[in-house]
C-alpha cells in the first residue's frame, strides 16, 4: 500500500501543478492588461507649439535654448506624452557604448542644473521625416552652441518619435547620438 501511495503521489502532484498553471493562465487571460495612468498629466500645451510637426520641433529646440538661467519647464512638459523618454548614446572610456535614458522629469532635473549655470543654444541643421498614420519619425540634425552666433561645440542627430491624437502632436521619445571623430555626420543628414 505504501508503495502504491508513493507511486500515485507523483502523478497527483503533476496534475495539481498543471491545474494551478491552467487556472493562472485563464485568470491572466480574463483580466484586461492596462498601463497605469501617470500620477500627474502634463500641463496644457500652447496650441501653436503642437499644431504641426514644424511647430513641435521648433518648440522642442526653443524650450531648451537660452542664456544661463531657468527654462520654461512646464512648456517642455506640455510637449511630451506622459512617461516619454529621452535617451542619449554615450561612448565609454573603454570604447564601448551605453544608452542613458530618463523621463522628462529626469531630463529637467539633470539638464536644469547645467542650464542654470551655462548658456546653451541648440538649433536644427537638417531634418528627414517619415510619417505613417498618426506617427512620425524625425531624424533631426542639431548643432549646440554657447551663444546663438557662436561656433557649434557639438553636433549630432536627434531621433524623435511623435504621435498625433487627431488634435495635436506629442513627443513620444528623443534618442540622440553626437558626432565624434569616429562617427562623423553623413552628408545626407546635413542638409534639408
């Protein structure tokens, strides 16, 4: 009897585990998946800033540019979807690369410290746009300066993803990489 009980225990355990797995799978299928809403919505945007691709791109560059001091961070927040990301490619000293990603609030915290102490002007040099339905992808070549008429100290490409909800444009993400000696800007991204 003992031998029979121990030989039956394994199939019963397997059946029990299968039943639990099936029940868990059914429960997960019955529950709709949802993305939690952010705690706070961004401020309302100026309609002129988000009316077109040209407008939102101009606003993105304008809001971070200026003399040393504070920026209009509520204006910046208003351009992005909640939970949007800003990601920079960084070359490490060992030659490898990393992508550092922050939320809009993370960008404001990091860049805000720099902007309070240093002038910073970034402008668009060229743009390549791909659009389908309500989405757009923009390769926006930029130049960064310490004054509007100064020589650029950095250039690169902002890869910008945008979404239109039928009423306005939102920035979904910005992913950028800077020009380096081993990573020159291709000619096709230097002119409009």
